[in-house]
């Protein structure tokens, strides 16, 4: 039913039943039964960000599909954010790159295949974030790099950044239920999956509040960057309309993008300083909860329950995914500006 093709920056080596896939953002080592070809191997590993997924028979995806609302993605997002940011400047800035990426993707894939669009958007957003995180250029920012630098050179700035990091993540967890709840009313067979997912989020805010409390009083009242607030507004918007639901799945994938390692890399740093050990324990507990509940795979799970996507939904996926990645980048730039002299 589908063909699987490695991303351009990925490579695969097979030595009997030992498989090794390498990309700039993830390495996978797996053992499989002998006799599998590349298509069969990628089919088993397609839930990792390593390959495109193409339908090999487009006739399977033809037919009619009704959605309950048809709001214009551009107008809705513009209306949501116009009171908070200079949305005209944002959209004018991003329109050209967005149009180019959209046209490239539509030329390369069957836009009505949800799997193709998801895998295309996946590599677009993950590569963009990877390049930003590993850039040594101006205004680049990485929590891990900054934590590692400050922990041995500037304790005051290190603790300030730890509090800021925990507060932003705490804020996201406090907004989760409100942002996710509208997805229960979408006209897809995803209600049970979403109910279980929302239920599994209960208590995450308390874990991160415990981390904050270990560093001082009333830290849950620390201000939150505008871009973090807008990211959660965007998630709620995408969960509130059927036309945006495929985009909602894509945004969830970005929110749940986390390390599959047993030890969280941020917790590993926090454990190295006596004043942040408790915070490290809480971050690790939060990480282990996400792994146990399979939050990394929530997007793939939801994707199974929706039909092929319309061109309108495809455009919404691109528009909202780029907005979220843009908000994340602007958030990082704001933090970079605050800590660039440290």
C-alpha cells in the first residue's frame, strides 16, 4: 500500500540482520529477521523520522470526504495573533519561504496521502530545528550548550536560566488540558485515543512545579515569554477545527519531540550541580512518564485514525507547522538576547 524512501540526509547499512540508520538528528540500531529488503525495513521503522512514505496506488485515496468547518487557515491564524504581535510583519516575512516549501513538497508528493504529507513536514521541521540548534552563527541558542557553559562559570546566571527553562515547561503543562480538550469533539475516530492521551498528561504540571519549588518560592509566577504563550494558543486553535486536525497532529509531534534515551540530557546536567539535583530528579521523572506513556508516538497513533487529507488541510499543515517552528525560534532568540553576555 505504501512505498518507503530514506530522507536525503539519511543512510542505511545492513549487515545480515543488523541494521544501522544514521541521520544528523537520530541514529538507529536494530536487529531484524534476515531476508528483509529496504522497503520492509523502513516499513518497520517508519514511526521514526527517517523516511518519506508514499502511496503506491493513488486510486486507494480517491473519494469524497466531508469536514464540518472550512475556515481559511491564513485568516484564522492572522486573526488569532493580530492583537498580540505584529502579525502582518510575521506573515510578510515568512510568506516567501512558506510558498517555496509548499510548492516543492506538492511537486514531490501526493498531497492527499496523510502519510506522505506527515513525513514531508516531519523532515522539514526537524531539519530546520536541527540546523538552528547546531548553528554556530549569530543568535544561535541551545539550552544544553548554555547550561554546560554556565554551570561551571556563572552560578547565578545558570540558576536563573534553569528557573526560566522550568517555568516555560511548567506553563506548557498547565495549558495542556485546555489546549487539547477541543480535539475530543472532532469528527474523526480519535476520541478514545485523545481521552487516554489527555488523561496521561494529568500531574505533569505538579512534577515541574516541584522542580520549581526546589529552587525558591513563587517561581510559578515568573513571567512567560510571549512566544511560548502563542505556541499553546496555536495548539488550541489547531485542535478546535476539523480542517486543522492533521496540523494539530503535526504540532503535537513537535511538542512531544523528545529524546528516547533512558536518561534525559537536561536532567543529566542538573544533577551535576548541588542546587539543581532535585530539579534534575523531577525532569527525569517527567521524561520517564513520557516514555512510559509512549507520548513520542502519539502523532503516529492519531494518524491511523484519520482519512486522506485535502489540499486545504495540507496548506493548514504547512502554515501552522511553520508558525510553531517560528515561535520556537523567536522564543529562543529572546532567551539568547537575555543570556548572550553570560
